[in-house]
C-alpha cells in the first residue's frame, strides 16, 4: 500500500520546546527529508521559538514542506494554579493537561496563533502558555474557516471518570465555538498498553462529534540515538536523578522519526488517517517568508514623508557638525547613503533610532552609537554616532548594502544607571503591543552541563556512567535550556507585533520579550535596535558634571600629558585599555594619537592574535621591519596599519579590490566572519575569496594568515568603526584620569560594579595619583561618594549590606540634629544591628572617640543595659594591628582608607621582597625573582591556549604574571583558595613592558593574612 502514500508528520517537538524535545530544528528538517517525508509540522510547546531556524533549514530541502504550529496547554480542571510547586508535582500536572496543537494554514491563521500564544502567556507562571475556555471563546471570532487546524491531544493519566468527562467537555467546547472542519483528532500508535485505550476513545469521539482523525507519532526526538537524551531531560525537569525519575520516563523508546515503511505498516488498517494527515499538510499554505512589517512613523510631521524628514534632519546635522562648511566628500557620501536608504525603504528605521537618541539627550542621558553604525555618515549627522566616518575612511558597505538589502543594525550605548528610562520611554511611546525586547536563548555549555548531569547520574553505576555520560554531555552542548533577555535588542512595529511573533512577559519586572532571538530576526529580515548599557558612560557623565564639562566634545583633543600617561600603562579604571592584556600592550605600542588608540583597542583581540598580525605590526611600528605591501593595490587599504590587516573593514576592502567582490558580497563575507562557529557559513564565500586573492597574485602564506585572522574575528574581532567609537571613550576617560583624578575616581566608585578592578584597587590607585580619600563620615557623607573641597568623601553606598532606606534614616536623623555621640547615633538612626558591627569594624565610630574593637563592644550593648561611658572604655581593648585594621575596613566597605594591606605586611617581610615598582625598575631581563602580592585579576582567554594571566597588586602598583598551562594546572588550587601569594618567576621585558613568567606559586603564609576579604576579578 505504502508506496503511493506519503507520510506527513504534523506534530514534532524540537529542542526549542525547552527540555521537552530532542534535536535541533535543523536536525528535524534534515532527518525528515532523508526519510522521505512530504511534510513536517513544528509544534513546539508554548511558542514558535524554533520556527525561524527550521524555516532556514527547509530552504535547503525544498522537497520537504514545513508547517508552522504550536502546542498550548489546556488545563481542564484548573490545575495550572499549582504549577509553581515542587517540580515533580508540576510535571504530573503538566501531563494531565490537554495539549492543543495548532497548525497555521494561512497568514491570517498564523497571526491568530501568535495572538493566542501571547494571551496564553499572560499568567503567573513564566514560560508556560495556558489556554482557557474563555480565551478560546474570545479568540474564535477572529478566525476564518480555513485558517488553522486545531488538534487536541488528550492526557493519558489519570484514568478516571473525571478525565473522560473533561475530554468529552473539551471536544464539545471546540465543536460549539469552532467549525468541525477545523478540528482533527490524532491517532497515535506508540506500541504501549495505552494504544488500545486511545483507539477506543478516538472511535467514540469521532462517532459522537462527527470528526475526522489523522495519523501521527507526535515524536519528541529527531533520531533514535537521541532517545537517551530525552530521558535525561525528563530527570532535569523534575530535578531528580534518572533512578528517582523512572515513573516519569516513557515506557519505551518509540517516540522518534521512523521510516515511512515502518509507519505505513503501523497504520496499514487506517489508510484514511494517512490520507487525512497528507491533506491537512497540503492545505497549509503559510510560510514565514510572508512576514513583513514596517517601523513606526506616525510621529513624522504632517506634510513630510519618512524619507523627506530624514533628509532634512541629515542636512541640519551636517550644518551643525561642520559649522556650515560641508566638505565635498561628505556631500557625496550623504547623497549616496540617502539614496540607498530610500531605495531599501529604511528611512523609518533611522528616524526611530534618532528619536530614541533625541529623547535620551533631552533628559541629559549620555549616549553614543558604536559598531557598524559608525560607518554611516547619516548616523553621524543624526547624532547617533560620534565618529566621522568620512574622515576615518570607514566602509559604509559594512553597515548597509544594496545586494544584501537587509536591515542595518544600530547599536547605541546609554548610561547604565539611566538606560531604564530609555527602555520605558520606548514601551510607553509605542505600547507593549508594538514594542518588545528580543529574547536570548540560554544554551547548555560546559558548566551547566556538568551541574545538571551530576544530579541526573547520581546512583548510576560508575561503569555505565563513564560510558554514557560523555555522550549525553556532547548531545546537550548548545541545546536551548530557557529564555533570557537580550542585552538591549528592541523590536518596534507600526502594527501589533503579535501579527508577526508572540510576546511573553520576561522574568524581569517591566520587561516583555518576543520569542525570537537576534539570529532569527536576521534570518527573517526583521529590524531591531540595540539599546545597550555602558557603565563608563555613567562614570564619564558624572565626571563631566563635577568638572563642568558640557559634552564629551569639550574634552581637549590629542592631549600630550594624557598620552604620556597611557604609554606608561597608567590606565587603571579607564575604558577598554585597563585590562591586563591592554596594559601590557600599551608600553610596546606607545599610542601617540587618537588613531593609535583605535589600533590599540582592536589589536588585543582574537582576530589579530589568531591571525598572527600583532608581532609583525609592532615590529613595523618600531622600525624593526620594513613596511611592505604584497600588491600595490593594498597600499591605500593597509597604509594606516603599516601593511598589516587588523580590521574587518580592511578584509572587506581587500575582497572588493583584489578578489572582485561587490559591496554586498563583501558584507556577506563580514557576516560569515561573525558566524563562523554558529553556521560554518564561511566555507563557500571563503573559498571564493581564497580563489580571488590567489588570482590577484598574493603570496599563499599571506592569504593563509588572512584566513587565520578571519577565523579569529569569529571569536571576537573589532571592526574599525567599533574600535573608533570605543577609542573615543578610552581617550576621554584617560584624559579625566590624568587631569581630574579625584573627580574621575569619585565617578568610578559611584558607577560600580564595572570594569576589571575592585573598589579598593581603584582607591589605592587614586592615592598614588594624589587623590585625598576621606573615609565615610557619619556627619557628612551622602549616599554616593562626593568631591568636597578637592578631596574624595566616600559615600554610604559603599557600606556592605546597607540599603538606601537605611541611609535615609541616618540622613533624616542628622538633619534634625547633629549626632552627639555613639549612643545618640544608634538610637536616632535606627541602624540595624548588623550594620552597627559593620560601621564599628570599618572605623566609622572613631569620630565619637571609639577605636574599632571598643566601638564594636559599645554598639553590641544597644538595648542590653546602661551605656559604658567612652572615657571608661579607653584602653579596654588593645588596638588592632595595621593589617587587621585594613582587613576589617575592607570587610565592611570593600575598600580601605587606612592603606594597602601589602603596605602593612611589607614591614614584616624580608628585604629581598621588593615592591612591584622597585622590582620592575631594578631587575634585568631574564633574572629570577621572588615577589609577594595580592591577586587582583585573573584571566584565561580562550585564545591563550591554556595560559593564565594574573595581575598581582601591592602598595606601589601592579605586576603582570604569566602562567603557562602546566604551571597554572599546578597552581590552580592555590590561586582559587588564596589571595595573597608568593611567586617565583623570570623577568620578561619587552620595551617598557615588564612581566613575570611564573615558575612556582605558593600561599603567602603569614598570620596577618586573611584571604577571605580580597576576591579577585576573574575573567
């Protein structure tokens, strides 16, 4: 029989059902095609999360028809109210729900489905989509007769009369409110004892309601070898081991895509159900390619079109930027960009981003565009970006191209502490139905896999676990686990977004997200804007307010003192160039101007490192190697980087000039660079580039280095436009550190957490620059740190465990009257007991005449009897040692104004242990030395092949440590358990850069050392 009957599987669950399906959407499409299926319906639970990926894969397999669907839960006895209880009970209740599976037949049907999903998510249980009879009744009037298929799947348990009544009532409800020709009942045969019961129920329902049935397996796994992973996911869902979760596992391993021969044989007696499934599939005409939308534009002035209004704003911006004298090359670039924007219909998009930036600036929120948008003169003239792309010679095709004809991507950073105002402005202006954030899919990676599998394999025999666990771990890698929120991606529409994609509430208060991530939007050609946060913008804005600067443009350009500071690696706290790797590069590269900073920002990145471009560039910069060009056509492309390709834009220009690529093809290459690991899409276009470059006569080894660099870009490489934007902030923050160190340090502390360094490291660095740091003063300090009479007065926000409500009680009490003493402070401020201990050991009560131990003793007496007078307490306790006093202040405030812990410890060390700065000045290259210090930062970059980089801190500054793979392996336990360490290593000098190649690490064993309070930043 089966040769002429195709198999259409209408109800598949991919791994985008989040722990309820196995196999990626791409896997399902590929396997179904190989098995000869005619159609495949993706009906993931709770949403359409995997549809874009399945749609992309289906374009490579035109013989298979993709059907768009969803599975929603219908709790017929109101059990959803308990779904936030124990995960095992939650799983039981989930299995008792009716699963209403829906397939979209038309564009209208797909829109209806998205709206229903959105409404189904409006319940207290995040990530769970529940439908109710009232919701189904309300939505029935919005649906056409031929728009969707409704397929109710009934729960197997419990086998009670209440279940039978519930099923009958559900089908009756569907028939009362929807057309019978929209409803189909599933016939499943999974070779279990339940098959006979299902068949009997199906026959009864078909006869009673005159409904048709269709054949399906509703599989959970794309391949048979993934069935074990499905069982593991069940255990993860119920938070138990495999043994403990046996009652939740399937009775057999039949739920995967079978061959058509097997399926035809299994349903040989119900051929009409096979035909029904095929007819249902063929009636589904909807494709995701039909999705189109436009950006909001209702606020454009009357009489203007989006393009005319954009043109006017750009012209006004040009006059303002260039003081009325617009260079000819800028005029040409403006016209070219505007013409392309008009032909692609993207004017609304640019106006939307301009409006968001305009709002931020009107509220005094510092912001700056970055990324590929910095290649556009239109973005520059609209005030979205701060880099002049014409002056910088940036490549517009990297941002937008006619061949690609896809939406541009504009990223704008806003002050981290005020970005929420911008987000709520967008929600309020466009409404929750027309604006939502983009989701991010959290996938299984090594640590998460290890955590979950440790639980799952508890009690499993060691031999079995050792054999099975590695395979399961490999299958889990990159599998979606749950949704998160994109760092700032927003989608806005002129119509309701739910016509295109469902919206659901995020776990974070005040957020709603669409069910697709940024890669899905990219595939479908849908536009997003990125409203990102940057802590340094908050710090810079506060610094400018204190120092009187109105705008970043007021910062003097190319300041010699600033560059002198940068060349000495004196960049703790500044933007981008404060990392250990950047600080190591600064004295070697010695930036002298803004473009040098652009190179510096981009050079310490996997792209140039993997491509082995760093050392050749440094040699040419130092004059140790001649600047050459393998082809004269490369000179204008690579001249500024001394003949070495460092940026994505340079590779794109090379592809256009030497390999004959069009602007669109060059942009395709750029996209492939950024998707190396995600899609492997570089293979085809990369080979075209390789052939083109070979034909141009470039040396083979040079071409291979370029390809190594392209691979590095996929890890993390900066385009020139991005580096240029970040270099502006790096320079501005360096300028303020150089000329206004007190104000800059104040702003940094108030913008925490951010950057590489802890508050106590920033404080100690500030002191070395002459900053006078005053401890928290109960009489004068406010919530944030402040600059008072040229000194930095620390704020209450630095007190460990203190809230703004606690501070408000202190402020109100002292506003009424100054505190007369410790007892008066405690009684009137009503500070909690744990904070009293913090203030006491942080030395804040010395203003009342109490040393740290005395203050603690007195504060503990609150509500415990009469106060001990201060004069009788003097001398009751011995003073803390200097090291202990510093440690206790760090414990209380995460910093100390009493000194650096190593300064106190140094007094008890042998004179052979020199402070870092003295050691660097006096030691020769290749000499072995011993040092003791505090681990401030620890990093193991993925491109470093296991090498660990550590910043060791002491009272004089910092020392870079390099631990090769085998040394780090030996030292790992010490570095994880001890903050103060003894290190023996060999001095390595490269110009003014000094590092220690470590041979041995031990704990620094001294009674004064307490490691618990000094946690390093780990990267």
